[in-house]
């Protein structure tokens, strides 16, 4: 089950908006939803497969960001959120594709 969730999550993430494709005002809710989704997915990955989760740099920060967004702790700087979304997500895709590909090869999927 963790492989299926992770694989689906990577596909979802790859469909993200491209840098500068939305003005910040209209992008805020989408970006917030993406980070909440990713924080939750990585929190579950950490619980279900600690070895794979350990390969994700910044996992604790992503989970922490998810908590801030989901529970509305303080004010959100959407310009920073936009920058994080458009610069950090491509690296996450690469990092998360590696264990997905390894697991597929190991299981013959």
C-alpha cells in the first residue's frame, strides 16, 4: 500500500502548476492545498516506511508546513509559499521517483 500511495502522490505532484503560471492571488489556495496534501502524504510515508522517508530531504519541514497550513497557525506569506512551490517541487519529484522506481523493479510491477 505505501508504494501505491507514493506512486500516486508523485504523479499528482508532477501535474503541479508551472512557475509564473498563476498570479499569487489566484494560486494561494491551490498552493496551500498542494502542500497540505504533500505534508500528509509524507507524514504517512514516515509512519509506513521510515527508511524511504529518511531519503526525503526536508521531510520534517514539509510536514511542519502542512500543519501550519492545515491548522491555520498565524499568517501565511503566499509569496514565499509560491516560491517554495515553484522551486522545491521539481526536486521532490526526482527524489520520490527513485524509491517508486526501485520498488517497481523489485516487485516486477
